[in-house]
C-alpha cells in the first residue's frame, strides 16, 4: 500500500476507498451519493465491504480491519474516518 493514497479525517463519519480489489465481503449497492466535508460536493458510492491492512506499532505489524467501508471509485484518495477508527477499536 502506498500511504500517499490515504487521508485520515477525524470529522468524517465513514470510510471511503476507491480500490475495488482491496475489499472483502463486498456488496454492490444501488449507486447513491455521499455528501463530502465541504457540504457542497458529493461522490458516488457503488458498494460496501471490509478492508484489511497492516500497520506497525511498537509490537510490530498489526492487522487492522475497517468495517462497512464505502466503495467510491471516483475519489482521488482513500479516506479513513478517525472517528470511526476510535469507535471500532473500543
């Protein structure tokens, strides 16, 4: 994974990824629109699923699973919701 492809947004309420082949448990959705942070722009959501990746901590590599990630093929970067990470890890 190229970490330049990611943004972490603490105000975002959902995770958004454009890489379809990273998804597991993928479910196609009827195309819908998600409102972005500027409250003016939208992006197409075409599916939902989970994504696994590895990050390093003091113990080494740790597997992280993001649940209910929206598939948004037109996004330029993958967006990780900091708020959801906090909720999901508790």
